[in-house]
C-alpha cells in the first residue's frame, strides 16, 4: 500500500485479556517503530526494529508487552493481561534505513481497556 | 539520556498572528524533523533539517536548525485555523539508532 496501515483501528477489551495490534509498514522500509500516545500527550517510544531484529526494546513498559516482526515487514505488538493503564493510542511508524529520522506513521490503534 | 524540550507546551492565538515554537537539547543530532499531528491521526512529517544553521521554508512555515545542531525552531507567519494541531520535533541521534521525540506543542488558532 501507499502508506503505513494498522489494524484494528479501535479495540475495546476487558481487563486481563490479551490483545494483538498489527502494523503493515511501507514496502521497502527496513525500520519500524512502535509508540504509545496517551490522550493529549506526546509520543512514548516502545520498540524499534531494523529488519526482523529489535536492537532497542528499552521502551517496553513491562514484560506484558512484546513485539515481533517477520519477513522484515509486518509487525505485531502483543499486550498480555491488559490493564486499564494500557489504554492509549498505539502508533506504528516506518522509515528507510538511510533516513531513520524520517518516519511515516500509521493512523494508530485506539485501545480501551475496561 | 538525550532529551528534546519543546516550548511552549500550549499556544492559543488568533488567526493572522505569528508564532514560534522551540525545540532544545543539550545533545547533538545528525538530523531533526518536525511533524504535525491532527486529532485522530498519526503525525505527518513536515520537514527534515540536517546542516547546522540550515533554514527551510514550507509556505508560511519556516524551520531553522541551530548552528550546533542541538536546537531548532518553527516559525509560522499569519497563522490560520488549519494550522491547529500538535507540533512535534524529533531528533535522530548521531548513532542513527533511535529517534527522540519532544513532548509536543499544542497549537490552537482561533478564527
């Protein structure tokens, strides 16, 4: 596709359930980022992929959060045993290897934990 | 730890006014980006500055990268309601490993 796509666009889940969020980056972009954004706030870095490897997982808030990327393309962010404080918009971005700073964002997944 | 501080955090102005948003750090960046985010959408890249002292113009928006590549500013001339949004600066560290985002400046332009 022409841009970064994310699914689902909205997810409502009950506390304690697991959720999977998907990101489909721009074709040819080797770098992929996940961010979290709470209402009215800036971006909180979660994890960075270069190809299939994740050189930087430092932003994952707890061991309930994990992410993987297969085939150097699609990435999945998994949150286990969701808590109410996990409610936020989860944004994915991708960029070319040689222009890491120029990130192209998807529309985000709004996660609500009830 | 590299940090990018943006100021002001919030700005509410009348249509037609000028404004400047600042992005400051004690660290050197290999490049710096500015993004605008509208409600319900992801941030959209506006510009990249790479060279110290560089100035780029995008219609009514003027972006400047500091000589030491530690700070940047965004100046908007004759703001319009369509400029309303969250403006984010982001710095690519010299190792090219991770991009650091500022907390953002929320701009509201009243008609």
